[in-house]
C-alpha cells in the first residue's frame, strides 16, 4: 500500500468522506524537509493499511486546498478524524515515532 495522491478532484472523496482517520502530508517536490519525511509517509501507508488513510497533497498543484486549511509552511501534516475534522497538525519534519503516536491515538480499537 502506498500513500494516496490527492488532487482537487479526489480530496473530498478520499479525505472528507472517509470512515477512517486520514493523515494528509501537504508537501512540494522542491521542499527538502518534505523529501526527508517522504519515505516515512510511505512506511506509514503500508503499516496503517486498513486502519487509516495516508495521503499526500502537492501544494503546488492544489493551492486552493492548501489555503483552505491554512497551510503556510511545508511540510504540514494534518490528521483528520471525528467526522473528518482536523484533530492534529504538525509543521515541519518530525520523527516517524511522532506520527505513530498521533495515528495510534485515533486508530486504537
């Protein structure tokens, strides 16, 4: 399982209509910290398959969505849960363990 690539066309279906928690990585191809966490995002997509959706949104291709959620710096990672409300936000590159702790809070049985 790999991270779901989001666009303006599928954002609502994949994120706002999801019955599972959704972690969205707002990134850009030219962003060094984004490249640093990209492998971690892919690992999370594999490890949380079936429990949460792990998605990536290129802010250069979807500036309207980035501004809708007030993304000012990248990488910004937003976790949506509880009827797809924003429940957590991380700005900058953080450890995989940090993401695991966030996801575990919302995916616990």
